[in-house]
C-alpha cells in the first residue's frame, strides 16, 4: 500500500515526547479515532497542528501558512521514489481535516502533558522548601474573521481596534525552574482581564508552592483566593499603596495589613482629613519588602528603580528579605516563556 502523508510526518524530539501511541489514546478518548483510512488520518492532523505552533516563526512576515509547514514537514521526502510529494494534501483538505478533528483532542493532550516537572535538585526550582511558580498573561492573534472578531474582540477600549487582528488573552501558570507549563486559561481579550483568567488557575495551586506575580495582580480579593489554596505568595505591588508598618523585622522588612477595599477607602478618607485610624484595618496580614534595583546600560549609565514586594512568608528567618528580593526576579526568567505559550496544544483552536 502506498504510504500516506500522515505515515511520514516526523517532528523530531516532539514525536519522542508526544508519541503516536499517546496521540492515538487521546483521539480514542475524545471520539476522534478513524473508522476508515484517509489521506489525512486524525493522528497526522494532530501533528500537523503542533507543527503550525512549532514553526510559528518560519515566516517573518506573519503566521505560517499551511504550505510553509507542509513543506517543512516533508522536506526530506521530496526525492523518495513513489511520487509521495504528489500525494500531499491541499490546503483546503487540511482545513477540512482540522474542522473534522476539532479542538477536544488538543485539550486532552495538553491536560495529559502539562504539570510540574522539577525535582528537588533542579536549579532554580525551589526556595525556602517551596516549589517556585509564576503566572503571567499575554495576548495572541487569531485569524481575522467576523466570527473571531465577535467571539474574542480586539485590544482597545470602547470598541476601538488597536490590535489589527482579533486576539485571545492567555494566562499561564509556569514552573520557574523548568519553564514547564502547569496550567493555562484563555478567552476573549475584550471581556476577560488577567484577573478573571487567573481565577481559572487557582485549582492548580497547591500547598508547598510559592507563587511569584507582578504588580498588576496584587489586590485583596485575589490575594485571599490564592492564600486559601495553601500556596504562599511573593508579589510585586505598587509603590503608592499605603501600608503602614505594624512592626519592623530585623532584616528591614515589616509586617502590615493589605486592607479590604472598604477598609482602604476608610483609611484614605482618614488620611485626607488628617485623622489617625482608631483600630487596625481588616485585611490580610502581609510582610512588605522595599528595595532598589540598579540597572546599567551599555554606556555604563545607571538607572535605579524602586521595588516593593508583599509576601505571605512572615518569618524573616525562614525567608530573609534579601533572598526574597533576589528570588522575585526569577519570575522574569519564567515569563520569558511567553514567546512559547502559543505552542500550547490546547491553544491550537480550529479558528
């Protein structure tokens, strides 16, 4: 029997990590397994969609076309006997195959492969006996169609299109030491903020983790939701937040209260009128670390930036301020994975 296009697809190390057996299992699980032999079997379509993600920078003028990816996948097959290249599927056939497959197999494949991978000996994966994780968001373009515009919207306020293409907002929870993706959530960029999507990741947080996040996430409600999972926090917060010290610790950090929104308003009114609050505010007990970072450019000029961290680790002996401030910047290393977030199988939607 003449080999089919799908019989010859190979994606190197990816095929080793996501074996044909695993792909066949998720196809069976999601009811997408073949009942008859096709030029484009479901397994081949799964690998083709993964290749669309892997080769997303193959064309510097835009996202990869089907022909670009198909040519990359079959580059070593062009001179094989039997006219295999003439049997390559057309772009329209690939489109129909993707529509036939749907997105469920990719969601199942992602759920099977995601998760923490670090061991206690993995560099940069643990601190203070806690597994380091970080979350952050980004935006991804989707094809510019009326359906996608209605479903996902555009970047910009009041309906103003500032992104060109419709976009999805993606939030990912990443293990710092390995850059392994533990969980991810995505939805309309017009209707879902990073805060809303972060709530979908709460179920993947565990006791024994330390979550790093930037200053866009700090807030009383979300802090409480994360703390309720048993996970510890070390988040950058805005410098203009007024958090009076309850007591100062030997390493220069201090303990304060992150007030509820109502308490924050009450305290703000008291400060405006020059009154001293009669009681401690209701809120989360937090430890505050103020520090500066000096950045030197190529011309040796120095720029000093002030940072402020809030953490649920109240014991300065367990987690000294200097180590925490150094640790936070590992988050930058974790979020360098942004450029790879579009490779998530679960995001390979049929759009």
